[in-house]
C-alpha cells in the first residue's frame, strides 16, 4: 500500500510524532506527502477509537483513501467527499482530518471545527482549484489565521523530479517548486502529433502500468475512455457523475485535472496542450490551457517519473515554448482521430 512507501522525512516525522489531541494545520508543496502523512495520523488514531473522519473534496480522492484504509482494516464509513459530508447528518467526531483545506472557505472550516474535537487541516495554497462563483475559498494561511494556529511545514517534494517540477514552476513561478525537489529523472516530453491518443496508446503498450491521463472536461474522459477501449486498452475512469476506478488496478486512469488532486502516477499524459484543442471533444468556450492556471499546475505536478505533454499546433503559452531547455525534445506522429 502507499502508506508502506512513506519513509518519513524530518518534517513529516515531526507531524507524525505530534499528539493527535490538538487542532493543527499542515501545509506543504505538491508532492510533499501531505495525504500520506494524513493517513499516518489516521492510522494512529484508529488504534485508539473509531470516532474519526477524513474529509476530501472529490470522489476519486475518497476512493484512494478508502483503498488505503481497507488495508489496515478500516471501513469506508470513515471517509467523506465534500458533497457527501454536506448531505450527511454530520455526526460529531473526536478526530477530523481535512485534506486539501485550501479548497474550503471560512464557514466550511468553522463547520468542520464544530464537528471535530481535534481537527487536522492539510493543504497547499498553490493548488487551490475549487473556487467557483458560488463557492469562495481561502488560503491555508488564512485558515491558520482564522484558527489562530501556526502551520507545520512539509518542505521536501518527494514526488516530482527536479526536471518535471520545472513545468509547474513555469506555470507558477512563485512556487519555486523545483527547489523543493530532491531527485532527478527524465525531462518532460513535449510531443507534437496529429494522433495524440494513438501516441498515448503506443506508450502504454510498451509496458506502462501506472498511468494517469489527465484532461479538463468530463466529456473528454468519456471520449478518451471509449477510444482506448475500442483499441483494446482496458481503463479506469472518473467523471463528475460516474466512476469506475480502482487504484490498485494497473489499467490507465482517465480523470479530470480537478479529480487528480492528491493523486500521483508514475507516468502522466496531458493531451490537448495546444490552444483550443479541447474542442475536438467538447463545445465549450473556456480553453483550460489559457484560463485555468491553478488546475493546470495541479495536473502537471502528478507524475512520479514521466510527464508527457501532447499537442498538435499552437502550444499554449502557459507552458514553456517548444524550444525550451526544459523539454527532452519533440516527437512527431501522423495518424489517428485527435
């Protein structure tokens, strides 16, 4: 299980060693192990009481936590995704663990605090992507001020290679993301092709077993799912309304950028990186490559090893230019529907 893969660094160990009988805020960059550290704390309290809950924003992240908790004998009733929590009777708990707290607002933070004797909040303000016209959010720092608590910092990025982090750092320069990374690996691959899905299939068929295909719109998930299945590639997938996903499976996972929050994959593919290429899938006016910087930042910070950015023409300016030293180089291809 993922929990077994966490050898705590100094900052994580401080959080793990802290008494759970307090309200605390833990902030850290993408890949710093926030979710796994949360799981460690949940495992600690599970030996003391069944009165604990984990709150996450998305169904996909809930499924990840459910899978991990099942391996230590805990049932899925301990995990709520946010809409589920809002519809629930909202019982009182001794311990509450809230992941991605930057995606909640002051009233929601107060609501969590009102239903948990001891509340632990984990987040990263650079990954705030759940702000909508009818749903304001606040930063981790604002939550710390609201609760009068000094945050504990997780400073080391254990997920990303220095090379892959430079993409997220280009999107969000203030993050200084690559400076938090401690491992090297292959440079991101920028692939220009008129056959983006066939190119992804080509890589998958070379033996990849931990793949995330990340897109912005739910309908893109459906179209890519159907195309890969038609080509004999079994897949796992998640849309806003439906889900067929098992994180223990070696099949590729097709999910949206928003649903990828808190998740990681060895190999991450992001198609439609050219301007307006999303219109091959959906008829919407908003081009996520131009107008959704935070969500793009989240998507590009999911890979453990390899990041593949695919486009056909007019690479989005949110990404480094095709001749940038950041990329391993371009590849060319010619067939296929997208």
